C-alpha cells in the first residue's frame, strides 16, 4: 500500500494492547510502514534491555530512582508496574508529536490504557487478540524463549488481560500479520475522518462547494 501523508487532521492518540505472544510488535511495525504520519511513543521502563534493544529506540531504560524522579516531576502521563518493573509514557514527546499533527501509537498494557482514556477522551483504543488460546500457547512455545511454567504464567496473564478488551473501541484478531496490520490501518484511516478531528473544517467545506 502506498505511503500517504495527510496533515488535515489533529494528531491522534492510538492505544494498542495485546497479550504477550499475540504478535503486536510485528503487526505495529507493518502499520508504521503504511504512513509517514504515524509514529511510536517510546516508553520509559525500569526493566533491563533485551538483546538488540537500544536505549531511546525500544525504550528509555531508567533506574527505579530515575523513574520515580520523573513521576515526582510529573513527567509521566501514565505509568504502571507490570511483572515487577515500571513502565510509563513520557508526557512531553507525546504532546509534541500530536501538536505536529502526527498520530502516535502507544503500545501499552490495560492499566495504562485506562489512564490514557481518562486523559484523552478521543483516543482510539485497539485490542489485538490471538485467534485462540491454543494458538497463543503454541506461539509462545514456538518462541522457545520460555519454560513451560513461564508460558503458563503468560497464558494466565493473557486471559486476565483479554477480559479488558470490552473497554476498547476495536478488537482485531491476529490470524495473519498482514491482514491484522491492514485492519488496524483501516481503523486509523476511518478515525482520521471524524469531523471532530478535522482541522480547517471551513476550508474543506469551501472546497466542496
Ligand atoms: P515488554 O517488557 O514485553 O516490552 O512489555 C511488557 C508490557 O508492558 C507490554 O504489555 C507492553 O505493552 C507494556 N508497556 C510498554 N510500555 C508501556 C508504557 O509506557 N505504559 C504501560 N502502561 N505499559 C507499557
């Protein structure tokens, strides 16, 4: 699909949540390639970097002290503790991007999503679901990075997280990466057409008449 760059709308806050193993990272990579107007929010976390993860690209890797300082200084828009580590969205880069008219994807878990909904009433929340729990279990096992015990724990967390899908605006089932990315991109395109998001409303109407 061709890239496009439509600046006739305000920047959108897009929240994407999905249980571990659903393939959200790969899906989001594909969505980002579809438009120059969509960027990722880079979160801060206290967890250690994994292989190939770079500071300032995958996450801002902070110490617990640094993270708590940012909370104290009100630099965090939302934050939560997940599996023993802090994760949070920094206020300034997000606001800067929205003000530039860019749509920003926040790849965050359900508690952060709830906080974002309270701050940005017009944010768009998408929950990515696996085709089935059986398939999710298979995908986690195929990664080969976790013990059976860890897989079972992730499955338990996935079931708990999926119960929050009802609070989202859209549910997309990830049967196939390309199809899932296409569906998410369609949602973004439709949401961009909401009258409440369009800048220069009068100019657009004038063009039509
Ligand atoms: P991981 O350690 O696998 O990168 O992320 C663990 C979980 O934390 C994922 O569900 C991810 O979406 C979530 N997460 C990442 N960044 C943030 C953030 O800034 N805020 C919140 N609330 N969750 C986040």
